[in-house]
C-alpha cells in the first residue's frame, strides 16, 4: 500500500492550496453571499410593493404583515439558495470535466482519502473499539471491496440473521460472534447445517474474541474458515484500490 504523494501526480503543494482556497471562495460566494444578497433584494422589493399598496394598518394587521413578511423572507432567501447551490454543483462538475489540473488534484485527494481509510483499518485498536453491528458492516465492506456481492440474509432457528455473499458464482455463508470466545463444537455444527440449508458453498466465521483450540481443530477438519482481527487486517492489506 503505497502512500499517495502530490509529487507523484506532478503537483506542487502551493497548487493544491490555491485550488482549495479557490474552491472555498466559490462555495462561500454561491451558498452564502449571493443567496443572501438576492434574498434581501427580493424581500425589500416585496416589502415596498406591499407597503405602498396597503398603506395604513391596524395593530392586528401589523402582526399579520410581520408574519407574512417573515414567511416571504424565508421564501426570498430559500429560492436563491436552492438556485445557487445547484449552480455550485454545476460549476464544480464543469471544472472537474474541463480542467485537467483540477481533475488531477481531485484524483490525488481521492487516493489520499482512500489510503487513510484503509490505513486506519490496519490498526487492531480500531477493530476492538467497534460494537458488534459496526464490526459486521466493516467486515462485509472488506469482502465487497474484494469482489463479493451481498445477496441476502439467512434467518436461523434462534432468529439471528447471518449474511450470504456471492463471488464468481460461489455463495459464502458469513457468521459473526462478537460477545465471547467460540468454545462450542455444537455451535460450529449448527452453522455447518445452516450453511447447507442456505445452499452456500463455504462457511466463514468471525469471532471478536477468538476460538477455543478444540473448535479450531474441528473447524479446520470441516473446511470452515475462521477470522479474527489479525485476519481482517491481512485482508485489508490485500484489498486492491
């Protein structure tokens, strides 16, 4: 996993900084300055038109008009805001398509973000701080980056939901245990039976706290793949970006 550096992209640091500052100014102009100016101008125009039309007003009418002008103000700012937000997106889309230097800078940033994303996931402490559901999502994400497609879920007799993933026409049954060490051979046999019922070709079990020795020996004999944090980190290193 090579570190993306701007020099490898033929860029200089000041070019990236200038592009970032330019983007910041354009974004602020299109999403703050221009919508507020346009909204203020529209609000003032509506106010004067309505004021000269209505003339004197009672106390009740004053409150009513204040509410009305407040509502109109939101509309006057909201419409320009929506217009200029769309304009901002079109501007950056056009720039990314027609400015080769800007496109190179974006490629560098994307690769840098991708590198940082996977680098964090090579730290065992990252995995240990996750809860069970987060671990499941992260592990499935790794498999999907390795070419697997998430097909559906298999509901066990206990009401749990294990995952089925497919690659090259082969179906994988993926089970998670994140609350304790897997020590029960019966549990492995149950998963093997579930795999057969689901029509999966392989069975992969992840355990946050590892496997007992007797379970490892039995699982290996049955062709079951066992995953721990170290195996996940190894898989991260194998992901092609």
